[in-house]
C-alpha cells in the first residue's frame, strides 16, 4: 500500500497518513489505540480528525500501536544486516544512550516504539546470535518511558509468547539485558533524527529544505475532504506472521491456531458487500465468481480482528471469532447469483433460489400479516 505521510504538527517528528486511519474511514472504525498509549497525552482522535498538540516526544509509541500504520516517526525502520563474521548478539538501544562503535548495535528513538512484529523481524535477522534489548535503568525517569517497567516490555512479552508457542527455547528468546547508566547522564529529550545519522553537506541542505517544506505543510489548515480511503495489507500483521512462521519452521512446529481469526457468516446475509468495503486490510473482499455471480472471500492471514465488518453489517450476519483450526488459504464465505425480481424487476444478489428481491419479500410479508390481522388467517 502506497502511503503519503504529512506532519501533524510543525515541530513534531510524528507524521500521519489520513487515508490509512481506521477511525477516519467511517463510523465503524472507532480506534483510539494511538492516543491511548501516548505518554505525553498530546495525541487525540475524533471521528473526523486526528490532532497533535505541543509536546510530542517522538517516542513512536503511537506508531507501534496503530494497526494500519497510519503514523510514522523516522528512525524505527532502520535495517540491520549482520556482518559475515558477526558473533555478538544484536543489541538494540535508544537514542538517549551513548552510541558504541560496534557492528552489532541498532539504535532507535525509543524501544517503546518497537512493535512485536518488528522485534520478531530483528530476532530472525540476528539468528543464533540472539537479540538483546538494552535496559539502561532510565525508563522510570524518562518522559517517554514505561513508568515502573521497561518501555519495550509489552511488545517483548507478546513476541516471547508467540515464540514459546512454537517451541523456541527460553534461552533463545529476545530479552532485556540490564546495563544501567547513571540517571544524571540521561538527556532530557530524545535527540533529533538528524543528529543520529551521518550526512554529507549536500544531504544536510536537502534535509533542511525538506524540513522547511514539512513545516509549511503542517501550517496549512487540515483538509476537509480526503482523496479516498485505502485498504491494504497490514505490514505489522505480515511481520508478525512471518516472524512466527520462521521460528515454527525451525522448530518443526505448525503455526499456532491462536494467530488467526475466523469469519462466521449467517444465512441472513443479504449480500450488500458493506463488510468488504469497510475492511481496512482487504481481509474481506467481494470477487467475481466463475458462474457469473459474486463471492465473499475471507483471508485470515490479513485480518487484524478490528471488527469493522461486523459492526457495519446491516443484518448483523457477520462475526469475527477465534479460529478453531488453521486456515487453508482463502475461504469463500458465501456466493450470490444476480437475479431479476419477478415483481419489481430490480436486480438483486441472492444465495438461494428466491424469485423476489429482499424488499419485495418484506413488503409481501407485511401485506400478509396485515391481511391476517384484519380478516384472520385463511382456513
């Protein structure tokens, strides 16, 4: 999914793609995950707007919480390629800690901005060397920290849980490594991204021009209408599945069934296709069938379990539950054939052999009930 990020605030590093935001898609999203985890409390999500006040820390907590990656902070997508002779574990440290001149180190703005999928991706890249998340003892004092626990604990616990489920030994799990530093050495704020990379004179001026353009863009009034909402596969979902799949193959285990949701469709489904249109990841889709009809198809691997589809269904015919068995690829939930109503002539989609469209069937039922109430049931 091609995404276009724009600054939410003139001086903040946080950028936003409104067309990817689940809440702004319509009344069925109701997602506030980013605002709920913001340690500074400066991010707010309304039904028609996402706002950022002064005080953004650039910690990336909101980025790791967003299920559709509508938010972005520079510094968290850095890749790490292991040198051929690398033997030391991959150590992940925050930008506040002093940098070390070693090859086995990856630095990010804040470890709290790393999602479980990203941790699994790094764990796989580290291989047998292992993945260490550095604990400097600063989180309890840091404005972006986790209070009484390390900022990465929530995502780390989730990553460890999935790895244990496929048989990874506990001594191979990604883990925290405590190497405390004096609190007096901790910078007050997360350093600027420009200070974390080496740039040439030409690139420096390019970055300055780009930053000025961002400030100008953020100063513009918010758009009153979007170019269009997009559906696209969740990169975080893909990272999570791939990370667990690699570990499962190494251990000779199947993927845990708990990784997958299941879509259950009742017979009262009228084939509106609203569920597929509101799905933010394309897990539900309406496709042309070989017999000339339409089919509603579900991809459990792409589903993030947000429930937008179930809330949007006019008949409440759809629900998302935990899967009982591993999915075998795409599942066709229902197929409809286009028919012409014998009464009104309108074309409608139907999964049975009904001769009347749903509206005509309803009207005929109401007329029958009214006749019965007036004259009694026919003998």
